[in-house]
C-alpha cells in the first residue's frame, strides 16, 4: 500500500505532464485542470490500497478514461468527430525520410544558446500545435509511449488496445509530426 | 524514399530517435507552465492526498467499530446502564436455567408421588386369590395376624 508521502511524490512528479497531455487533447486549460484534479482524486480515493509501483499505470489509465469521459459529456459533434473518429491516416509515404533525417540531424541540436532561445520557443508552440492536430488515438499512443515512457505493452494496456495498434498509432503519429514540422521548416 | 526490408529496423530506430527529441521539447514546455496553473495543480494534489488520508481514517474507524462490536469493548458503553444492559442476556440465561431445573424437580416429585399414591390406594385384584403363592403367603402367620387373634 502506497504511503501518503509516496502518493504525494508520485502526483508531484506526474502532474505537469498530465496537465499538458490533457491540454493537448481537450484544448481547454480549465477543462484540463479539472481532468487532472479528477484523476488525482480517483487515484487517491479508489486505489489508495495499491502498492506505489502500480500507481503510474493506474494513473495513466485513469487520466485517459477521465479525458474520455470529458469528451462524452461534451456531446458535440465537433468534439467527437475531430478527436475520436479520425483514424483514416494514409499509409502512403509512411517511411519517407526518417533515415535521411536521422543521418543528417546533428546530435548537438538540442543545446541552447542565447540566439536561438526565441526561435526554440516558437518551435515549441508549433510542435504543440501539430501535436494537437493529430488524431486522438495517435496522440495518446505517442504521448504515452514516448513522453510517459511506457513500453508497448503498458501503452496497449493503458489505451485498451492491442500492441500492434500501439505500434501503428505511434508510427503514424511520428510520421505525421515529422512531415508537418518539416513543412514548417522546423528540424528537431 | 522506399524502405528496403533490411533497413526496417533502422527506420524504427530513426522514428524512436525523432520521437525522443520531440518529447524532449515537450518536457521544456511542461517546465514552463504558468504560476497559476502550477498552483492549481499543487492544490489538486494536496486535496487528493487529503482524500486518501480521510479514506484511510474511515477504513480504520470502520475496522475499529467492527472490532468493538464483536468484542463488546468498554468503549462502546462506558456508562453503568450500558454495562448493565450488556449483562442482561447472561442474566436471562441463568434465570432460564434455574427455572428449567425447578420445573424438572417438580415434575420428578409429582411422578414419584403419583406412583406411591397408586400403590397405596390400589385394591387387591381378584386374580390374586387364585395364585398359590399368594394363598400360601396368606396362610403364614404374620405378626399382624397373630396380634389380631
């Protein structure tokens, strides 16, 4: 059973990402904060007897479900269609120039300097915009797999789908982001 | 660009690398949240931890109540009346046992009395005079018969 301190530390460690993740989905700061708060409460009230090691997976699952519940409550066609039913991403050009990218991108690109701070902030905004444009399942798979650093099986469990679907969603998400960001002239 | 089967692994690896670089950017975004948002998140966290505490307390209380109910602990009723009431079932049991014992004694005494009464009041049946043993008994001199003569 997770102690009070363990629970507090865990929540402190995940709250920022949880908020951003929720914000990418619902695109409303207040709603994202409500979703994170509800998720925290559900975790504390219903899973307080679980060991600390199980908290990350439980919280990701709760956050996903709470976000889904928020969309259900909206009951608007736009919310539903734009976030849940657009899985028709084309497979054409899936493998375009990842290899080209990986061979040409210098490793030192992430280093900050006084000159590029502003442009990096702009880049960040554009990355977030493109992330929000992704289909919901692709975005969810991408964020869980790479940002929350869950493995494929854990991501599949959190999303309630197969591991193959996770791989497909992740691949399409990365491909779509790279295409869009490259079109904007952003090289990561 | 078309990927050959031999470069499939490299393609997946390249995707991973690109994804890692992207989320590194997102980490920076998460670290730059406005103060108001951070405060809201902190308040939500504190509230969640407090609810976990109250849940734990409720659970402990319910277990304690269950335990004191089963054990009839002194906490349940510290007053004299509560103690007396808690002894009522035992008192009723003792009184009941005494009552059953008395009733049983009365019944046994009544049965013995009935037998004695029947023996004392019963008349000699006529068939007894056809019994040789009884006739011989009658012919024997008894102290009462001797006295009567």
